[in-house]
């Protein structure tokens, strides 16, 4: 059996890892098609598929003390950004797919996102609190150019005066500058821009379909110039790979206007681990052993920790050094501890089209 697989261009993963829920496992065998250049070219040029998602709810709820919001809104499942480290990859296994190539090439689109969001906010007992967009996959991934689901959900949030925290790696966020500016005047929006490095060559392989570092900095500059609060997230920090970039990223983002900053240590839960390890071996073979050793030093000898309180920050001397470096430069560069508070006092569901109010 031949395991010689073609290189899939523009993807963070080259794997079809085993779905942990599957009973039957299928292995690729390219022996019978060896020499068929046309077929291999087809495999190398994997197209992104957009599939309908008929979920009955658009809001996910979590009880993690490590995240600043309980509710998150995810217009898409899967993410074509293709980040090799993405902690959300295993969510595709619940759909009968894999956390590797499938996660970044089979994107599920919640076409009724805005309608479902409206229904959630209209619940009689709902009390407004921060809603994150998105807590799992990126709400401004390339699919958003066509489907505009994130924009439609922001329109609903503005209508209800519902505060939202956007998290993205894509400069496409500036497309919605009109909405975001209006929301900012009412203290309804915070934007978080995630950056791993200023090294374009590194980010091209690590997160192949995200915006380039220079584009992210331009987005920060555009947003802050419009009065929109922006936090830069140095995320994820990968010991031995991009931890030395912390000062430069913080300095560049501050110069562009970011008001606050945060970071998250690399997380490698479940099937994310083999995907990241394959990427590391393929792109940094001489550094793999050292980087994995440093990661283990932040995770009590393992490659991941799911414990609340430490999964985002790690433990041990190296994790402490990363934290101290981050805090030092955040303070030195004049970042605020937090973005300006959001305003929940004006939340109000719109009246029904009949003009009548509900009794209960």
C-alpha cells in the first residue's frame, strides 16, 4: 500500500486524521493511481465546499471561568483559515468528518443565523450580557465575503442594543466599519484582532488563509481611527516558535492604535495534536523536538491541559516567563488593563410588527 499523498496547496493540515467517534477507519492508498498526474493535481487543488447547516439555535453557552463571556454566536462550522493549531478542529468530528482537511475545506453555513439570533434575544427571560462572535470558528473567515451572516447578526445586535465582542484573524472586519462605528457610539462593540507574529512567511504556513500581519495592523488602525475599541490578542503563543515575537507584536499593534492586549498559550486538545505535529514536522523539522519539549514544559510534561485556570496560560517556569514578558511589555507600551465597558442599559427587543406589546 502506498501512503505517498499529494501536497494540498493552501491548507494548514495535510491529514485526514481518524475521527474518534468512527468504528470503521479508512486509510488512503495511492498505489493504484501512482503516476496519474491529473488526479494528483486534482487532489492538490482541494476546493472549499459550503454546506447548509440547519441548526435550530445559533447561540452556544459555556461555563468556563477562562472565557469572558457565557454566550457565543458562531455563524459557521469549520474554518477555511486553516490554522494548524486551531483548538476548534475536533468539533468537526461531531459532524462525521475529520479535524484535519475536512475542518478547513467543508464549511457549514448557518443561513438563518440572523433569524435565530433575533429569536434568542427576544426570549422573555433573557437578560443582556456580552455575546462573543465567535467563540469557536472565525466569524470573518472567507465564507463571510459571500454569505454576510456576521454582518446580518451585527445588524440584529444593533437593533436590540445588544453588546457584542468580535474575535477575528481577518481584516475583512473593516468591511462592516459603518455598523461597527454606529455600535461604538452606543458602547455596544469591542473588536479583538488575533495575531501570532509579524513574520509573513511564518503565518503563511501556520494560518494560510488568514489575513497577513500587515493587513491586520491596517485593520486595527482603521478601526481605532473610527472610534472602535480594539484589543490585540497575541494568540496562540507557541513556545520556541513565536514567543520571542511578543514584544514586536505588542509594539506594532499599540502603534496602530490597539487599546488593550491579551494572550493565550497554545492548546492542543484531542485531534489538534496530530494535526499540529504533522505541520511542525513538515515546516520546521529541525526545530520540532525542541518546540515539543518546550510545550511539554508548560503542560506538566504533557502536550495539553484541559484544566480550568491553567489551560489558557500553562504552568511552570517557561509559562511564567511568557506571562512576565507579556505583562512587562503591555505595561511599558501603555496598554489599558481593559477596554472601555460596554453598555447593557439600553437593551430593548423591538416591538412586534403589529405594534402591540406582549403581556408576559
